[in-house]
C-alpha cells in the first residue's frame, strides 16, 4: 500500500500545472468553449469527448462518431478514436498516451505531453491557421559542400591526434612512476 502511494506521488510530481493550463487554454480557444469552472483539467477531458471535438476542429472529420452516452466502454472508445486520429494526423506513436493514463488518471503528465505533440504537429499542416501549442519543430538544414571544401577538411589535423597546438604530455608524471622488479 505504501509503495502504491509512493508511485502515485512520483507520477503526480511529473505534472506541470503551467503546461496543463496552457494546454487547457489552447483546447478552449480551438473548440470555442470554456471548461466548466471548478472541474479539474483531467475530469473535463476524461471521457474523450472534448478531445474528439478538438481533433475534429483541427482535422475535420477525423473522428466520425463521438459517443455522448453509453457507459465506460463507449467513453473509452472516444479516447481510442482520438488516439487513432492523432496518429493519422502525424503525431508519433511514442508521443501518444495510453488510454488508462487518462481514463484512470494514472499519468496526466503523459496526456499533456501528447497534447503538446499534437500542438507541434499542427505546425506541419499548412491548412491549419492556428492557434498553436508549444514550440515550432525545427526544419531540415541541409548543407552543400564543394569538392574543394571537402578536400580542405582532409588536410586539417584534429586535436585528438596527440597534440594540442604544441602542448604534449611529455614530462608529465603524476604520482609514483611504475617500477618493474625482475627476479623476485
């Protein structure tokens, strides 16, 4: 029982209230609706309905049917449909939370990480006008070198080659020198 409490405390320690607030404001601005006052972030998104609406605003039609009733199984199905839509949109598998992370509130920090991954992915879609969440991902910075530049690099002796601009380890002795005793 004590171990379970420690694990829960450790997971709760990973949560970042500022990131959760930023993710919540991003969701609210996209779906055009504020979260109910007094309800926690994870309770509002727990059944997956808000997340499905978010995905349909970002990528229209990506979640064809959103369950509004039907019990636990139907609500978990919403989360699964949201996750499928995320992957189809271009969010990497490694960035997508597990259904139980949200449904059982096991790892809300991972859910927020997924939302930030979605926010980063929106930058890659020219049809998305914004708003965005998180930093813009870097783009490829391809460099072209001429044959002459490549050859010039071959004549440079790297500093790992045993010298450092004239400084060597010659004459350096730290501690006692090694003695080899023969015949004992």
